[in-house]
């Protein structure tokens, strides 16, 4: 029998969905994971989510639901981590096409259910921002989650809403989420993290990276994203909880508002109205700024000195870890330099690499 897992927020949640599949169901009959191709600017220089037209050599899981295969490639200048995920992980990756709003995503889900007859459907969100009202000052990326929440709620089939790693996305703190969480479904362990370890060596997801790190026992305070959001890594971090789907929709003002949308443009306009911003606008502005910024080179000696200066300041803020994405942003390097920076740091200070995070030593 087939299992269907919907990854609420895109690439990072898709990796977490693979870990959830391993934790709850084991290696037999890997799940179909329905997810966005929305890797943000670190991987994809084009703002917003990718659509089927942005890929070559797509497969199909249902008539209107393309599959990303190991042979699929993004059409330049677009980028995507999904083809490599499809190559390295046993799950099947189906592509959410958000161009037609919530109604379009609901149609895709309906086709998958009719084609696959899944024994279970899980909607997975890492961090818990799917439970945001929409007016929280720390909210950064509500649209992707709202689209999938609204579509799953409309689906004429039972869907279980799961939140993994409460607070790890840095958008809603764990203490805010705690009263909203239902029963504990599982707690990720080192064995579960091992199912996606090779992927996290190259995948830039921060929330899922912190999720796997905490599954391996790492605790502390991690600085993430371009703004250096402080994210606590606690015993609660590797947990997965069930959440009431009806209650989530009633709480999420944006998901309620976009339920009848037939275009992504309409959904984005409602995000500006309700949340005060659109995450795609943020990506557009940032892409424009990156395009006009002077190129920065990665000269080893000066780069190591700048990282040491950052660590000194972060240590004073109480940080114990950071992500390589954040380090790349702090140094004002292009996303293409992330892997080079990571290799440089591991070569010079291998003791500070606590996969997939960078440990900020207590002393210099």
C-alpha cells in the first residue's frame, strides 16, 4: 500500500518527510512525497516556486501531478534540489504546482488519492509556522504552508496534520506552539536521522538540518537565516506532534482567506493584505539586491578571520551553533560559495563540525 506525505513548506520539509517515512513506516514501500520546488535564493536565483515548465524529463504520479526523477533537471536559470533528492532517497517526489492557487493544489491531491489509493495521508510542517495566525512579527514564510493547509483541508479524504521540531524554523517560538500541539507521534532518533544524513551534507535546509542535529542529541542555541534568528535546540526539538486540522485552519487567517483561490497571484495578494507582506516579494527584493551587489571572493585567510570575528560576537550572544547558510549570508557571499566555505572551515577546524551544523566553540 502507498503512503502519501505532503511537505508543507518545500525542499527542507521534503527531506524531513523522508525522515518521517523512515521513522513511522520503515524502509518497505517508501512514500510518495508531494512537495514544492521552492528552494529559496540560496539554491534557486529565481524568486518564488518553480512550476512544471521549469523542468525537463518529468515523470508522472497522476495525470496532473508531475514526478521529479533522478533524470529531471531544472531549466536555467532556475535551480532545484529535488532532482538530487529523487536520486539519493528512495521516496517518490511529486511536484506541487501552485499556479492555480488552493483549488489547483486540491485538484492535484484529489488526483493522487484517486490514482494511488494511499493507506495514509500526512501533512508535515517543520517548525510549526503552519499554525501562525498571520500577524506574528517573526513570521517569514506563511504562503507555502497556508496553500497546503487549505488544500489538505478541502480534500475529501482524511489527512493527519503533523508538526515536527516545534520552533525550529524560528518563526513561532516553541512556547507559543506547545498549547496547540496534540499527542506525541514520535521522537526522532539518531537512527532516523541516518536515513537522510547523506542528503544533509549538501542540502541547505536550516530547519530540517537543526531537526536532524537535535535527533542526534545536539543541544544549545543556533543562529539561522540571514537575520541570525536565535533558535533553541532542546529535548523538545526532535519531536513530532499531531495537530487538529480544523483548529489549525481556524487559527490560520491566511489559509482561510485563500481557500477558494484559483491563482498564485490571488493568494499572494491576500498574503500582503492579511500578513502585511508576501514572501515572494521578499525574494524578489533580495534577488534584485544580490544582482546589483559587487561580487565577493572567498579568499581563505581573510574568510577564516571574518568567521572568527563572527564567532566572537555570536558567542557573546549565547550562540553555540550556526548553519552554513547563515555563515554564507553573514560573510555576504553568494549562495554558490556555501559548499566551498563549508569545506574550508571543516579543513581548518574539523572539531567544530557537528553535522550538519557548525559549532561555535566556547573559547577561541
